[in-house]
């Protein structure tokens, strides 16, 4: 008989951590348990409080290298990469749609890479010139003259557009 020990998300090795990142913006949702129920009901592990979500909509099971999803007979369906499914094996960066809620699934190396991309990155002088319209040396000289450096922002648009509801 095999016993499993529940550990807080911070104690899990990287390959066992998983997150659902809302495509419409918002904080990522940690998938902390090995088996996670998503639904509208209060005792669900991930609660989506909207009438389009079934009381017990779907379940996620973490295994080595992938997440297995099972729809629990929901009315409005569960989709993986735009295809309505009863069950599916999800890989990192797949798009999960629970009724009208859309998430990017991150775990393993994809989660680690996403967390690292939020950190400061080195800017190539040619890219800096392209953004500011000035040679990099001039920008650096401007900053030494107590002028603020131009701010460079990472594009926050999702990789996949939400489905078009007008079709």
C-alpha cells in the first residue's frame, strides 16, 4: 500500500508544483493537492463562483510530467486548447477553459521559466536604442546626469486570445 503525504506548495519539488494562470489577468492559482476539484460549491479546492460553473465541474490529478483532467458531467463543459473534453492529459502551457474561465496551465520547467521571466532581465544595447531612439551610450550618459532611465515593460498580453463568444 502506498501512502501520500500532503505538503504545502512551497515544500513541493518543482516538477510537482502546478499553477493555473488566468488569461484575463489576475493572480495565479496554485494547484496544491495531488487531486484538485474545481467547481462552484464551497468545499471545492478551487472555487469559481459563477452560475456558468457546475457545483463540481472537473477534477485535476497531478502525475509525473502531466496533469490529468476529468470533466464531472458539467453543463457548460471543460475545454483543453479549445476542444471540449470529458478527460484529457494536459501538458505545460495548455489552455484550460472551465465554462467561461480561461487559464494557462503551468507546471514543471514551464512554471520555473515563467517565474524567472518575472525577474529583471538584461537589456541588449541595440534593443535599448530601439526603445529609446537614442544610442545606448547617450541613454547611459543621460542617467548619470540625474535624468531617469526610460522604463521598459514586459508585454502582459496573453499568448492566446479568449474565445470569440459572438460566433
